[in-house]
């Protein structure tokens, strides 16, 4: 998978629940799950579906902010209107 794209996306929805989306490396729709009361619950469920927060690129979005995590790199915190460094 290209380094510029996350493999997992965690989003806090308008009703303040969390959802996750797994983006497959070969394209396609991937898997999704939603309606978790917290980010902890969403990531716990995602780990049951193959998510490894220490070895995969992931992002989390809440209140117009995005956190980008790439293995071996510092975590980057951005407003939603900013682009992550590549």
C-alpha cells in the first residue's frame, strides 16, 4: 500500500459514536463497523478484524481534527483542512 494512504480510518460521527473503516491494499470497498460508544471500543473491535495499531497506518477524525499515525514516524495532528506530510 502506498505510504500516503491510511489502512484504517476511525471517525467520530455527528451523534458522537465511533465508526471504523478498513481500506484494502488492493482496492475495493473494505470492511466497516459503526456505533461504538468510544474510540477504545472501536479500536478493540477493529483488532478483531485485523487492525494492528503499532504496525499499520491509521487515522482518527474528531471535531474537525485528524490524527495520523505511521509506524516508525511521529504522530501528526492536523485540522481537517490541512494535508498530512507524505
